[in-house]
């Protein structure tokens, strides 16, 4: 008899991936469909919600043949997180653009709210600093543009949700969202796992247009119009992409800390950051036995740093990475739209320091790689202080294909870096969760499943590491406006 199969769909910022996984956890087939983004104004980043849905349909059609479709017992979705969609409940048509998690158009509103002292409430309830990256201010902007008096929102004519709820809405049924994704909106009480009325009032978001919050294991509507899958195949798991990558690392185990190198980066561990100012408190997942809380730091531009430089020089990113040489004294702080964790400074600006007439593309490429590694290490150091000593950093994501980056990360961190042998960890993680729900395997089996990894050890001494970090932090200070009480 044919093996039962699990289909995992990872809808990310730059592409949608589909993986078909058998009962042994092996990837049977895969497909990737790129998705576009637009920047209609400086700091604005949008996508088409309809294009995202069509990319899911195309990725599934390219990954699964009709014969395999009959053996798919369930589907899992991992999705980009803070991005937000507003749509018509009756027709399902988007009422405006999808505002990307990268979008910074609400920075001025963020400052206005911070000036009122709202930041303390927002952080204590939602677990997030007041920052344009999160969904709440995007919700306010979309509603101000398309429902300024909130009449349609309160009457239930509109739906608002993150990418997971938008995709699930294509299948019909109740308007729902997964708790880990909901925890990234800045509208959720992370402790209670429900929408908080104080935050809804602050951001002027009617509760009536928000989805019901459900566990990572459902209940979700069965798929519809996702050929060649038969209508009704159950959706067994939904997770945010970073959460799913953490799950693929068996991240429920004590001491596991992972960094996902995507368009931006997420450094995450199971635990509670407490009062650590540079880190977020999220729900990692809830498999039906209660929520697992996560400590997390988010970086706006890691892979995007490399792709931006490649676009600037009109060369493929892999060519740029291959020619990276010693950056010398060049440092690149890619504060596109400000800096994320651990600084959370939306007013920071991109800077390149140390340029000379002898600086060439190779030095800039090396500085871009260093920028990725330094930013990740800044967050790992904060996690180290909040959650305990980090000796091994689990690395995943497309940019980890660069061995020089992984060696650099180990050197600059002074920690072992374990690069996953599988780059599509978000898809595999939600496949693991869906297969768990389908009883294809157990949590104990997942915990002991071999996870091939390449190990990178640090090879520079502490004095050199400290000097290089000091030079990086000097460049970061140049990228940030003078802080209150500073003499510079």
C-alpha cells in the first residue's frame, strides 16, 4: 500500500514553497513559486494578497500529482507573520494591499503613541515593543484608509487578519487565526491568548472584524479549490514560519536556540524573556495541550541585505557572495526601515562606514555578510542573558547555504553553529506538526529523529572577537540618531 503523505505549504515573503512528506519523514517532492513585493513609496512595502493565494495553488499543483493527492492525509501551513490583509467577508476580495511586515509607513503613528506613554501597556500585554513591524498599526492604517468610521468593521462586512487567516479564508468556514500568528499582531494578550480590549481601543480595531484565535492544531476548515487535492482534506497544523522552523529543530527541548536566515531573521528559544527590553514574548505553538511561550528577537534585514546589494550591482546574489573578500574597516549597518532587536529603533538609518577610494564590490559584499552575522549575534547575546547560556546556535534558512557566513557567525559569536542539512525548515516543521496530528509519528519519535547538520566552530580568539564587535557597535551608533541624554 502507498505511504500516507503530508503536504506542507510555507508561504513566505519572497516565495511559496510546497513539500510532500511521507510517513518516514522523507521529502517526496517539492515546488517553489516566487512572489513579488512592491515599494510604492519610501518605507512602504506591499504585496498582493490574491497573488499569495494563487502562488499557494500553483505550488501545490506543481508539488503533488493526482496519484499522490489521493494519499494526502492532511495539510500544514507555515506563513509569514506580521503582514496584514483586509478583505470583504461576503466576496473574499481584498479591500486593499497586503501590508508587509517590512512596511514602515506607520512610523510616525508609532512615535505619537510612544509619546503618550502607551508603550508600557503595549509591551506588558502583547509582549512586543511598540514598533511599526507588528500588525496593530498596519490594522489602524488599513482601516483609516478603507473604513475610517469603522462602520463596516463593526457590522462584520470586513475581515482583518494575518496571512494564515487570509489563506484559511479561501477554504470557507469560520474566520480563524492560529495563536502563534495572533501573538505577533500586538493586539493579543499573550498570557490569556485572546484579543485584548485595551489594545483594540488603543489601535482603533473593532473586535468584530478579527478572527477567532485557535490552537496550532485547529480547528481549521478543510481545503477547497487546492487541486489536485480533493476538497475536504483536513488542515492539521498552522504555524508562523519562524515558529515552524523552531519546531523542526525539536525546539521544545531545553537549550535549543535557533536562528532563521531569511529576508529578515528570527532568533528564538522556548522560554519567557521577562523584562529583557530587546526581546519579544510570543506564543511559539499550542498543540492542544496549552501554549508554549517563546523568547524571540527579530532582525529586519539579513538576506535582504545581500539581495539589495546584489540588485545594486546587478549581479546574482551567489556571485556576490562568492567574491566576498576581507572587508577591512568597512561596516554596513542595513537599517532599512530602522533597526529591530535588540535596538528597536525605527529612526535608525542605513550607513556604510570605512569607505575609501580603494573599496571595491568584494569588500562591500564581505561587509554585508558581516552585517548579517553581527546582527544575529547581537540578538543571540540578548537571548543568552534572558534564557541561559547559548553554546550551540541552530541555523536554518536559505542564506545558510553560504559556508563563509556560517564560519563568520561562529567566529563572531564564539559559539558552535549547527547548520541544518535541510534549508526548508519552516515547511518541514509544520509537516512534523501535521504528521503528529495525523498520528504518523509521536513527539518522542520527532525528538530522536536524526537531524543532519554541518558544524562550524569559532577560530578567532576573544580579543579579536571583542575588537570586531566594538567596531561594529561603533557603526551601529552612527546609524542611530542621538539618544536622549547622549552627548553625541
